[in-house]
C-alpha cells in the first residue's frame, strides 16, 4: 500500500482552522480555557477533520470553508473523549502523544471540566453551520448536526466506551460480537460522523451517504485493530504513550481475541473493501485513498 506523509505544513493549515474556534484564555475561568487549549494543541494526526474535508472534496469542487466549523467541532469531541479516557477512573494514562496528559498537568478536576468544556464548545461551534440564508445548506447543516450528535453520543462513541469499561471490569463476556461493538462505536462512529458530514455538506445523496458510512466503519475498525497491534509491537518513541497498556488494563482487543496474524488479516480485508468503496464514486480523490491507506498501515 502507498504511504502518505502528512507534512507539518499540511497539519499546520488544519490546526489554524481549529485554532480559530478555540477560547481566549482570560477571565475567572482562565485555567479552564488553558486546559482546554492545552488538550487541543498537544499534536495528533487530525484524522477526523481531514477525513471530513477530503470527503467533502470527493463530492464537491466548491470552497470547503463551509466545513471548517464542523472540522473543529469533531476534533473537539475527539479530544474531550481522550481527556476523559486518560483520567484515573478510566485508563489512568500519564502520556498522550508524547506529552503529559491533561489531568497530570492541570489536575483531575480541571481535566474533567476541560473535557466537559470541549464537548459543549463543539456544539457551539458546529451550530455555526446553520448561519446561512441558503435553505439548501441549512437543510444539510441540520442533517449534519443530527449525525454529529448521534455518532458522538450514547448510541455511538459513548456507548462504545461504556462497553469497553464493562468488558475491562469483567462484567461482559468476551466475544467477537462485543469486540466489534466496541471498535465500531468507540472508534469507528466518530470517523463515520466525519465522512458522512463531509458528504452531507457537499450534497451527496442518501445512497452515497450509506456507502460512506460503510467505508468509514471499515476504516474505523481497521484503524482500531491496528492500534491494538501497535500496543503490542510498537514503542514509546513512535506512539508517544507506553505500550502494553491494553493488557495491563485488561482491555478487550483484536490481538487478544484473534492473535497478531489474524488481526493483521482483518485490517487488510477491511481496508481493501473501504478503498474499493471510495474508488466507486464518480469523482475521485486520490489523496483521500492514500490517506486511508497510510492511516490503516501506520506504525505510530
């Protein structure tokens, strides 16, 4: 598969889009805003906003500025989930992307508030898509907001996180069905949200949105399976976090359920199907295909 490097210049442009929606660090809640901004600025691949933007381009040649608020919002939601995921009550991680986690730097209480703040700011930001007199774009914006809320909520990412915790505590019997529920909701749901919203804002019809949802599901599950693999085969220098934490935290992973060889095969099968779907659309986006290939086969 083709490897793709997202260079610093490219990431910088995405970061600038996101930064435009972040809070000023002032007033009595200044420490909260500092913690929120710290969480947002500790790096990362910006996968979800990039996928949203590039999926928009798959269906439209129009200016992608209409996507910017949603791009920022979806990264805020992803980041809040990581801030809470790192807390002592959850995974109790001290490092994220090679830097100290938010609760280590700002304290547990401020980290909880920072996560809450980012989630609420995400919806304040996303709703800006409705600031239009264009009735067509208004309809698309409402549809996009509905997807964002569903995929980030109890029937999406939060539901997956809940099942993950219950499995970790031994309250759910390990099974392939449970594994795919966790990966399909905790990780894939927000990737589905990004790609479906990109398509919706570009005017893709319901049939193509359904195809995007399937491709994004495959991408998300393959991405998480690769994450499971890297937790066993990777290193701190590349990953920016300790390896072996999944086993230490009694996580249900693809490696535990299938073994390394089968997990690798599953990643390959899912990614091939996802790329076939992306290549089936009338417009082509070679960058998007290369990006998906690179993400799924990443080493960090």
